[in-house]
C-alpha cells in the first residue's frame, strides 16, 4: 500500500504537549522587585506577597484563594504554609516559605486590621464571601504586569506556577523533585515541563541549515 506524497495529510493528530507560557527569569525578577518597590497601599503589600509566593512555591490560584492565616506554621524551624489543594477537602500538604516570602507576608499581615480568616483578601473592592473571587485573578495579573513594565507579556495567573516549575528544573532539580514540588499525582503531568525545556534547547533548524550549506563551506576551505 502506497500513498501519494503530493496529497495533503489529513486527520493527523499529534499528541504533543502544548508549550506552556512562562516568564523568563529576568521577567520574574522584575515582577518581584517592582511589586516590592511600589508598596504603598495595603493591597500593594498583598500583591507583592502573593506574586513572590506563587513564583517560588508554584501554588495555584485556587490554593491562594483557600489559604487561611492559621495555615501558616513553623515546622522544624522552617516557616511553612499548609495547602488546601485542588480536589482536596482540607489542607493536607504544605510548602516551605523562603525568607523573602515570609517577610513579605508578615509585612502585609501587620497592616491588616480586619478579622477575615483568609491569608489574602480584597481591599479596594471587598468580597462578601471573605475569600478572593476567581475573576479577581484575571484582573490582578494584568494589573501587576502593567505596573511592573511587563504589559507586553501575555500570561495568565497559572503561568506563575508553570514558571516556578520551569525555574526548578533549570536550577538542576530532578523531574521527581519537581513533581513533588508541584504536588502532581502522575509523573506525566510534570513531564511536560521537561519536554518544554528540551524543545527550547534543540537547535534542529540551525543544524539543518549547516547541513545544507556544508558543501559550500567545504569548497571555501579548498
């Protein structure tokens, strides 16, 4: 059985993982530093603490929404935040907080004068449900990007999680360590980040170009 290669290829479905939009290391640094330097109002202290936390722990927006002040604990001398994860009925996992994140959260909480139990709340437009709303995050990410000089960067809040996972791999961490870091049940969910990095490192197109012009280069040397 043969196929005419001149015929268009139809109904071919490639099960390749889609690249996840992420921040570069430089953009992440810019976002953290700019939100820190521009802290004046209480919600700006919240913004800095939230973005710093998400970029270093890979927390999902739903986990940020569910986090409560009493979820902050100290374990073996290390500050941690218990996480009420996706599909979980209570906070049964935790993430470790870096020194910078811990300080940012403390500075935000010191400015709070309310009795709201949630760790991060709305200030300019308070929610009657106490916790941050789902639509809040769409407006929030666009605003802090614009205020940090990154208006041209088109990402969602979830991209902060993708960025944290990618940074963890770039610094030399293993795939299994990154799986635990993201609290993935299936390794395949984490594998996409590794494939994304490998695709970035590939220089297939450059190699093909060099191959095409190989004879021309050899003739110049003769």
